[in-house]
C-alpha cells in the first residue's frame, strides 16, 4: 500500500532526467572518484612508503604512508561543507561537475610527482603529496552526497533504495578498475620499472575517465526536488548553519550509522593487503639467509609476521572479494525497500559484529580461510553500504540534504576510515602478528553503529519531496 507521503511525492515530483542517464551519471561519477581514491590507497601500500619516505625504517615508512592516506579523510568534512553549500544553494548538477574536476586534477598531478630521492625534492615531494591528497579528500567529500541525491531525487516512489545503490556501485567498480590496472603493469613491467614509473600510469589514466564523466554530467538537468526548493523560495542562505540548527540529531546519528561500514571496508582493503603481503617469519628468515644476512634471534622475536602472499596474488584475492561486494550492493536495494532500511541494517551490523570475532580463525585457516574472510567481509560490506545511498539523504530536509548527508558521511570517515588502517596496523604490531585485536576493534565499532540504528526511526516512508528545514 502506498503511503500518503509517497502519494504526495509522486504527484508533486516527476523525473525530468531519463532513467538511464541518471543511473549512468551517478554510477560513472562515483566509479571515477573511487577509482582515483583507490589508486592512491593501493599505491600507499605498495609503492609510496619507499618512494616518498625513504629515510625511515620499514614500519615507519608504512605508517607515514597511511598517515598521508588519512589526510584525505580529514579533508572530507571540509569538502562536504564547501560542496554541500553550493549543492544546496545553487544546485546538484554544477556541484557534481566541480567535485569531479577537483578529484581528477589532483589525481593526475600525483602521477607527475618526483620521488623524494630526487635531488631537491626530499621535503617538497612528500609535502605536495599531502596537499594533493587533501584535494582528493575535498572532492570526495562533495561527490558522494551529490551522486546519491542525483539518483534518489530522480527516483520514482518506492524505488529510492534501489536507485540509491547505483552510486554505491562506484566503490566496487572503482576498486576493481584501479587494481586490475595495477596488476597489468606489475605483470608486464619489472619491479624496478614499476617502482620507477609504472605506478604513475593509473594516476595519469584518470584524466580520460574524468572527461567521460564530465560529458555525461553536463547533459543532466537539475533534480526535480531541488527545482521545487527554488520555486518555493526555500533555498537556505547558509546550509551548514541551517542543518546544524534544525537537524543536529540526524547529523550525529548518520555519522555513527556509517561508522561500522567505513571501518569494515578499510580493514578489508588496506589492512588486509598489508597483512596479506607481509612475509611469514619463515619466509623472512629464508630471504635473509639467501641475502647472506641471517636473521638474529632478537630480530626474529621482534618480527611481526603476515600471511606471506605475493602482492599480485593478494590483489587477485581482493578482486574476487570485491565482486561479492558489488553483487550484494545491488541486492541491498530491493531488500531495503522490502524490509526497511533500519531493520535490514540492524541485522547486517549484527553480522559485522560477529564477523569481527572470526578474524583469527579465518586468517589462520590458510588460503581457504583467507578467501572465506574476504568473501564474507565484502558480502557484509555490500549489504551495509548499499542502503546508505538512500538512508543518509532521507534523514534530512530537501533544502539542506546535500550538506546534511555529506557532513554525516564524511565525519564518519574521520572516525572510521581515516584511522582504521593506522589503528589496525598498530593493533597488529601490538599483538605480535595476531589479528585478534583488529577483529575486536571492528566488533566494537559495530556496537556503536547498532546503538545509532536503535535510536533512528525508519526513513523508508519519509516525505522526500515536500520537506524543508
């Protein structure tokens, strides 16, 4: 049965953009944005530690690289305020074009940076890397919410969660594209060539995809919901002030609703790649002996072991896992429409809590156990990430929706994604190679998300078209 709110919405708002164009524009934009973001994430593990932090020891190199990785997440809330302001004041279309350009230019320039070993670039190269990483964060801070609103504000009644999964699909698509390109170059180039210049190509290729994304987005017409806000003279003069004044509670709840999702994803990608490709103690001892520098007992005692997979082996394993991420992101839309966003996410988040307690037995189960961990983790990721494209925007009135959903989404990125790889590596080191504390960390974040969901009302039947602050 159609609710009164949905009936009013369907009567007052009629889609003006063709369905295929909406789906493609929301999907292609986030795919490009996440591709750019994951290109950096992969390089942060595989290349950047030695390239930009050559004077430090191995652990400090990795932590320094992850710290720069986290800079973008600090920038994302600022990006959400800047792009949210323009998106709520001047429209979704132009703001989405600006966010895409910002991300594309920053990513291309990262591919042009000299290494820190080059004379005169010892300090400047890592500094510029931080600046460009900050620009990436600003762009992604505005991209996701705009894409989600593009999809959901053009969606027919009873299909917002389904349409909302299409921008979410940019995450698995971007991840797969970025890592396949890295794999192609790592297979076809020597390690020395890949380290010297091969890693740059994925960054430079982003320019081609940005041009395609711009072409599609420039053909869009402004969303009906925002057009209605303009016509009714309800545009907020200062969206960030209005949203904090009228919608502070959804801001807080939305931030914690996203927390477990963020922590799960960056543990499943960045941390598992680090742990999976770190040599086992036996492998490290054999490599040291082969090099003519046998490992001492003290060095062996201090060594923090990993799983010992090669870089290419583990990237393929991750890609298989991310396929499940994509499949279950799409499946999450119809499920969220049928059962409601809140009820579905309560069940999935409880699954994430249990999953965190299985880290040690799964990681200790050889190849089969590790693949099971990746498949289960990415399946849960799809089920929790898919409904967010509808849920977070539904928490906020139309005239502050861009700002509200963007701020919640990106504040959560600081609490979750920015620190997740850093905390995970620290916990792994503290536990001398065990992942038990990493799993407990994930479960604890799931508890916080469960609390936020219990305090949130169902948003499935929210009046999405006739609601202003």
